[in-house]
């Protein structure tokens, strides 16, 4: 065993010397390889964490949301709709929701304005608002500061910032402005008794599909959104996004694959001569292949470990800063959020398999062809 | 003495390479420990966020605030991210990140697909 280990060490010594003779090319390859692993791993970790975050955060979303449609557009819920739904068997709680958007022309940003359920711990008094962290940051608001918003009647209304929503909830509340129901109705000129939509809590979640059918029968002009649809929306968005980014990256991956394959399989005349000399001085074919195997392993393992570690730090310690411009698009408000790390062993194994193995194998096949050939013809370059 | 022995050991290229590989493998393993630690640290915040979402009845992540139908993806009108027709090019950059519905009518005919039990 000791002899075997010593032999491998000598092979590694020789491999590193051989790599050092073509330092620029090999360092370039290693950097490129690491960058590719970094990008792939960053996309994988980021989408995976966002997907889990969405599922965990939205698990408490209303079981069913009922919207009213007029000529294919979302419209206000008339006062009698809540009563009609409340009478359905299987509905535990019916609650009208008040929410909408406010465009701030100075900041050129859309806020989501909402009237929280009255009486709860998130309730705000008349004349007061609670604002999300990003809104507060952009306007420079602190607790008890005053904020002026232009109502839909054209009148300027002053609100006092009663509280700032927590930093931990920014992924959901960055652009949120909470105000009392009374303020909401007068600010937007909402007719009394009407709501934006209705949130239902069902007694038995297994019956939610049947209930949706009953709602659609009772209120034919309604659109029913189930919680599972909300969760599925986000699941599919992140799958799609991962796919889009990977598709964009595929150009870089293919370029790298061509470069690596050329480097690994198209042996240079120097390398061929080196193999010829090694064979001529007594190296066996197996030793030459082992040497190349070590070369592939050292480069691909180094690239994988460095690339993955850098991707982890990028996503979870530096808040995926490189992806922010992609996600932000034309949005003025963007949450400053920290993701909870979730490492999926299967995805990690897949990444390892598709980044380390192909290169390690690509280095062995051509060298086997050269190593089994007569040393003289290899050195003469007739291979 | 130990430093001299270590120095003489690291004089060999294979030892240096293996030491480097071990070091970066250690960093790689540390990411798992760090992930567990961060999970513990950020878990209360995540729980508070989920509770707030439940209390307020929030339905969407605040990732794309550029337009109302990208802000509330799950609440938007049918095909609203692709208003002209499903799969149409979107005006906003996030339109390239949000897929068109696979079957455009899938969403609408819930009443006709659902059996009413009683």
C-alpha cells in the first residue's frame, strides 16, 4: 500500500511539473473552469433557495381567493358577494381584502397599498401608515416621520409612519404600505362595502377543489385562485428562470466544453513527444494514463471546489449581488433580502457529475490512444 | 523542529498540491456547517415572515415591482404578463423570466372540470 501511495505521489509530482511547463494555458483553463462551475452553482443555489423561501413564506396564504371579473378585467367585489360565499358549506371564514397600487411620481415607483384586517397586531390607526423597509429607505422615512401621498381625489394627504415593517420580511413587504380601512377607502375613493377580492379559509383543505366548483357555479363572474395555484406559480417561475439562465449560460458552457475538449483531447506536439519519451524510458501505458488521470482530477476537483465555495458565498453571504440587476429589471423598489441556505444533495451530486467527470474522462481517452502507440511513431509525430 | 519537518514535506510538489486540495475541500465542507449555522440564525426571521404573510394574507413575493401584474403574479389577470397573447414578447425585462401559461385555458375552466359532490 505504501509503495502504491508513493507511486501515486511521484505521478502527481510529475503531473504538476508537466502542467507547470504550460502554465499560462493551464491557469487559464482552471480560471475558466472555476468560473463556469461558479455560475452554474450560483444559479442552482439561488433558485433552489428562492423556491423554498416562496413555498415556506406563502404556505400561509389564503386557501382560496375570489376575484370578480368584468369584461375580462379584475373588478371590485360587490357588498353581497361575501354573504353569498359565507353560506357555502366548507367555508370557515370569509374576509374581504382591500389592496391596490399607488404610483409615486417622485420616486417613480409602485407601492402596494393594503388595509390589514382590523383588530390584528398589524392594524394601523387612522392617519397612520406602516411602510416596508425599501419604501422607507428610498424616501428616507423613520418612525413617526410624515409622508405625503396624493389621493385619487387630487388632494394631498399626510400620514404618520407608525412603524416600519421588519427587515426579515422584506422579500414580501419591501414595497408595502399599510393603512387603516377608513383611510384606504377615502384615499382611493373606494365605495363603501366593496372589496378588492375575498379571501376564504376552508374547513377541509381536501375539499378545496369542490368548493372552487361551487363558487364558480354560485358566482359565474368570479375567478377562483387556490393557494396551490399560487405556490405552483412560483415553483414554475423559478424552474423557468433557472432554465432561462442556464440557457443563457449554455453558450459559455459550450465554449468552455470546446476549449476543454480541445485542451484535453487534442494533444499538442509537445505532449505527444513527452508521452513518447516517457514510453521510451520505460513508463508503462497504465502509468501514462494514471498521470493524465491525476491531471484531470486535480484540475476538475480544484475548479469544482473553488467554484462551488465561491458560489455559496456569493448567494448566501453576498446576497446574490450578481443576480440583482437581472431580477430587478426596471423595478425601482427591490428588496434587500437574505436567503435561508438550503443545500440539496442530489442537485450538488448532479453538478459534480456534470462538471468533474466529463473533463476527467476527456483527458484519459486521447492519452490512451497515444500511450498504446509505438513510442518512436509518437515522437516522430506520426500519430 | 515541526516547522522544519513541515517545510521539508511541503517542498515536494505532490504534498503541496494535496495540501491545497485538502484546504479547499475543507472550505467546501465548511459551507455545509455555515449553511446549518445560517439556517439557525435566519429561521426566526423566516418564521416571522411566514406569520406576517399569513396575518396579512399576502400572496406574492416582492421581486418584480415594475408593473402590477409582475408584482402580483398569482393575482394578475389571465395572460396579463403576456397581454397581447400568450407567449407575446413582454415590455418588461421580467417578462423574459416569467413563463407563459402552458395551456392558456387551463386556468379558466375550473368550474367545468370540478365535480360537485352535493
